[in-house]
């Protein structure tokens, strides 16, 4: 996520790739897509949706684990990407 700007809300022409070449640079794999979704969902850093605690870390499968309530959550939860078998790179390219 080093290439992504740090704005509280996404801004047109700054927070989205301008063309397909930029898209490939921003989203070379599903991990980069998931990083972007994390940034959109938690622009100020991870915060658990239920207890609002920011103490947590990312698991190997891309989900976040909350230290306080010991639950897991993904940036895809509650979105069209939740439980998808289609790679996020395909979804992003289609969008």
C-alpha cells in the first residue's frame, strides 16, 4: 500500500488508477487489492467494527484479528466481494 495516497476519503484522479497500466501497477495481485479495501474501510487504520478497538493485526489469510474481543473480520465482509471465489484482481478489473 506504499503507493496509495493517504486521504481520509478517496479523491477522484488521486486515489484511483487513471488507466489500465496504472491499474496493473496498483493492483498486481489480490493482496494489493485487499490492502486497498482495508484502506477504504479503515482510512485511519484498522478499527474493529463491533468494539471500535484498534488493537489487532492481519492474519495470513488477509483477515484482521482483534486483540480485545478475539474475533476476526475482513475488509470484504458485507461487500459484494464477501465469500467470492473470483480473485479480487478480476473484480477490480471489471469495475
